[in-house]
């Protein structure tokens, strides 16, 4: 068994649609994702967002947990340089990212399943573009936990 | 699993959600949860009637958790915290689920996908709510004084309003003179007052009030302290290069706008006789009798609208500047009063003389001004012929696209407002800037002057293009907002801050070093054991320290590891 708690592979005849967990931030990237919706820009409804105060506060364990639960990809919509809390938010978020990838390697999840990009409060189009690209990449990788 | 009594309300948002999401299916799917006692849909969850229904449900069923699945948490979090509070439920045992901006509106093309996502999102909200503990906000004392940045018409009026309500005011203006753009305006609609006269009057009122300290040639150079009691350093230039420090409870930004300056050659700008609207207005205002330009009487004028506004994809100013149609029409009437025989041609894309400004538009047409509509892809062309005559050619959409050639003495480019470059202030106050470059309020209707930065509001034309009257109205809104907070003498700080589990902490010091706010200290427990302790009033709740704790002893309340992992599990689960 490659990974535990992974959902069953889709049965023949069904099409695979990747499940993406997005971590956003209350003040910066979540408003950007809101704006994508307000602008009626479409992305996969299997991309779902959890908003937290700041991307530097995302625990690598949460990311590993998402894969264990069957998410095919995790996208961190980080604060980038716009963080209103921490001037070194980018560096801190990058460390979270690295630690999460190390955990993923231990559990056998491909590192490409984790993505991070700074999404500003009006970055609606970039967010949707990232979602489309990530979904295409995950379609190629196939469902998580399937060798 | 703990037995909870949770109420769930799924909003239709008058079709904004229910047109794209099967809300009844969502309701049924979540009603099965053993901890959900009440599950309802509502046309508008935020309506007074539904709010009262929720209050009644909470009281009747003794609910200990509330989930509202409607719009973005940016809009109604405070509304529903208030609902919980009124019903005697701790406001922090409520979760807002974003079914509109992050579901129905983003997936208008996929009803099944949007419905399944809605079920997952609401279940995640329930999972989080199940684990939420009651929290009490930290109360901070507020200083009864406000800083107003910018002494244009909005800032001046705000300062007077604040003083009259009994608050101290520090009013600063970067220029040597107060009054901003309005100072330079001539006769203004609808009261026919001169801009200079209005500003002098307001300045007189400001000077009459002891509670207002006005500094010109002054800028904010630093903001320190914390919400409720910000320390601001004001530097004044000139004879005395001085920096003064004040404590203020709120900050109102009223820094105004810049006028769009056309590029050289844009609609002939640069050719003598081609002017922007502000340039032309000054000319008309200064003229005692019939208008003269370059020693010759002005017999004809062509106005070209939307210059620098409503630019297409990729343009920096894609928005409509709102006020310029009315301003051009008003200027037409001002000119007509001085040069009654002048021919005036208005080349427009769309007219936006809203509200009572429609009367000006009608007046101008009835008095003989001609309005020609052009299409954005065939804009008017301006050139100076060999004989020195200014010529404007336009395809008139109202007369079967016929090309009309106008020989005119002046061409007026009806330019709009653009955001003012103010990078330093943006950095110092962490002001949120929108895609159009103007400052962003939390919500244009629901919280029209507040920003995401605690204690910092915006008003006037730094938000978006406004008339003087609208700027004053928003200035007064900022006064009400300040007063509501500062007259109480206290404000609540979000209790969703980081906490340390003393049983797990070994005081390695990693978190203490990581906090730039100095919120994390050391505490000795019984037996000499050292643990970290976080001051809830200093902590901003970013959670940057939490992933650094090797013992997983730090959690942000409302975003704890257990809560987030429970949400992940619900989002990942099937929806059958």
C-alpha cells in the first residue's frame, strides 16, 4: 500500500477530476479569490478554499493531512510581499512549503502536488490561471495515492 | 464526538446563490448531521426578518453553534456575530461559509459541481463550528482623537464633524494651502458658490474650533502603537522642520485624486487650443465677459468625453470617472452664460449625468448645444489644418454613422480623476489598494469607509472619483465611524490570537524570536518550569509562530490544528 487513507481510484468509465485544497489568507489572497467569483471567472468546483490569517501560519502537517484525506493537490495562495503582519512573510511561507514537501516525500506524494504563489487582493485572473494550470498538471499526475 | 446543537442557514441571496446551487439539496445534506439541530434556507439571510428568526432559533433550541452559508466573510461576519450575541450565543462559535464569491459566482457554468462544493463547504463549516470554543474579545481603551490626512473638502468637513462631536482632531495637509482641487474651482452646482469661497468658509470653521490642530506642509512619517492608541509622527516642512508625535484613536485618509493628464498627441493634446477640462474650466471661470483665447473670441468649442477613462483591456484607467460628464455639461452652461452665441459640440460615448444632474444635461440641450455620440472603436480625430484651423472629425452614431467635420476654436478633452501616487502613505498605513489604483473600502455599501486595517478609514476621492458633495458625504460617514468607536472610549480586539499549551511547551524560544511584535514572553510555572506566554492584546493573530513550534504547542484560536484538519476531512469526503 503506497499511502494510507487515500480514496479509491476512480472506477473505469468515470473521468478523473482533481480535488484541490487552496489555503488562502483573510486579508490578501482570499479577497483575490472572492474577486474571481465576483467577476464570474470559472475554475473547477473541486478546488476548495480554507482561509487562514497568514500563509506563514499554515502548518506543514495540514498539507500532509490533505493528501492523506485524498486531495490530489494543495495550492497555497500566499500573501507574498503584501502581508500586513510580517515583512518576511515570503521567506516564512517558503519554509512552510519546503517542510511540507519533505513530509510529502516521506509519505510518497509527488512534490508537484504542492504549489505556492502569491495572490494579491485583486489577483482574480492570476488565481484562475493558476487553478487551470494546476488542474491540468494534476490530471497528468493522476489521482493521489495511485501508483 | 461531542454532542453539539448547531444551527445552519443556507442563503439563496435572492438568486445569486440559488440560481447556480441547489440550496435545498445542500440543506438536506447537512441536516443529516447529528449535531445539526436546525437547518434552514432563506431568501436573504442578512435580512432583519431572517436575523430575528435565527435569534429565535438559538434561544428556543438552545443552540451552541451557528453556521451561516451565504456571501464572503468580508461582508457579514460582524452582522452574524451580532445575531449570535443578541441571542446569547458566544459570537466566536459562529462560522461564515462563503457560498457566493467562492462557489455560486465562480461556477455559474456547473450547477452540480457548485452544489456538491457547497455541501462540502458547509460541512467543513459545521466541522469547524463543532470544535469552536467561546472566546471573549480583548477590550482596548481608545484615545478620543482622530488624525485626518488631507485637508481638501472631505478632510476639512470631516475635521469639523469630529470636533463638533467632541473628538480631538489632528488635521494635516501636505500642501502649503488647504482646499485641494475644490479651492481652484469656480462656480459650483447646485448652489452657485465659488470653490475658493467654500474652502475659506470651511477653513474659518476649522480655525474657530479649539479641538482641531491644523498643520500644513505636513506629512505622516511614522505610525506606531496599536489599534485604539496609534502613535503618529507628523513632520512639517518650511521654517521649522519639526516632527511632532500624537496619540490618536482613528486615522481618516482623505488624500484626494489627480486629474488625468493626456499623453502628448492624445486627441491632439499639445496643439494650441486643445485643453483638458480642468484647464478649460479655469479659463471660463476667470473670464469676466465673453470668452477669449489667444486674443480671439471663442465662437465654438468641441468637447471630447471619456479621455483617459473607460480605457480598454490593458489600459490603466478602465473605470468610468463618473463626475466628468456632469462637469463638462455644467461648464457648457457656464460658458453659455458668458458667451451666449458660442457653438458647443459634445462628442460623447455615453452620458452619465445621474440624479438631478440630468436637469443640467436637459438645460444644455434645450439651449442649443449639440450632442454627438461616437463609438469607442472610431474615436474622434483632432488636427490643425494648414490654415491654422482646429478640426475635429467624428462618426456620429445617431445620424447613421455619418462623418461630421467640426471647425472649432477650442477642443476640450473631458478628462477624469486618476488615483494619486502615494506609495509612502500606502506603506506606512498598509492601505489596501484596488485594481484601479484607488484605496479599497471593505464594502462599498455595507462598510463604505472602513478598511481592513483596524482604526483606519478612507473618504473622499481617494476611494473612487466623486463629486465634492459625495466627498463630503463620505467624510461625514468617516466621522460617524470614528465617533461610534472613539466616543465609547473602548474598542474590541479580535480574540482569535495565538495561544500556548503550557503542557506541551518546553520553552525552546523559537516562537519568542519569531514574533516581530514582541507578543511572546516567558512565564515560570510551578516547579521552576519555563513556558512561553502570548499577550492577547499585542498578538495580531497571524499565526506565523505556530508552525515553528517543535512541540506543536501553539494554536491560533479559531484556526487551531484540530479545527483546520476537521475542515480538510469534510472537504475531502464524498457528498453522497
